[in-house]
C-alpha cells in the first residue's frame, strides 16, 4: 500500500471513530462462524463479538466452513483489541477486531473470506479490499458465480423457503 493510501486510510479511520467508543481487550476463546467470535476479558467474562462491516458465508453455504477457518487462523487463542461500534439485537458487540496491528475485519475481506456488508459498512478500505480480492479471485471469489451468493441474500432465500414450506 502506498504511503498516500496509508495516510488516507489513517485519516478516514480517525474521522470515522466514534468519540466515546468502547474498547475491549481479551483472548479469543471461540470462533462461531466466519464473522463472530468470543473473547475472554481480564475479568474472565466471555463477550461475543460480531465483526463490523463484513458478512461471511453461512456454515451451509459454499465457503462457509473455510471462512470460519480463516477467522480461526487469524484470531483463535490470540490476544485481541476490539473497537466496539454498537450492539446488535442478539446482544453481540459489533466491532473492529485487531490482533496486534492486523485489522481482522479487513484481512477477512482481503483474503476473500468475507463480503463487505453494504447495509452496515461505511469504510472505503473494505470496499477497496473486496474489489482487489474479486479481481485476484481470492477465496470465495474463485467459486462459480451460482455458488457465490451473498449471505444476506442467502438468508433471505432460506427464510422465504421456510415460510412457504
């Protein structure tokens, strides 16, 4: 990444940080799927974290198991810092996860293990990384077109099938 792009990223990152965002730290003790993990903090409290701005294939979708493995490779058993953005309806903290200097959310997109979740993402870096992953056919972007269904579309289709059946 060029120095100009790094500075632009840093500027965007700083401008988009909430002023009073919650910071968490802990060790990753569970990987639930490609975009959800659990940390154990210093008070031995387990906290479920959903990676902000991305969505990964569901476990029954093509690449779902591989996305979970990618997140595990990046974070399982490691000390992480979490920049919490919000809490979802399932009471999961939604945030950006860092292992050292590695932005796990961005790395999942870069590896082609996640889509940018357009309904919730406002980070231009994620969109750029997804574009590069698509161009280079990394991860799920190697799959045939018919197998590459965004998870939010897949979930909606499954919901309709359950209602109809």
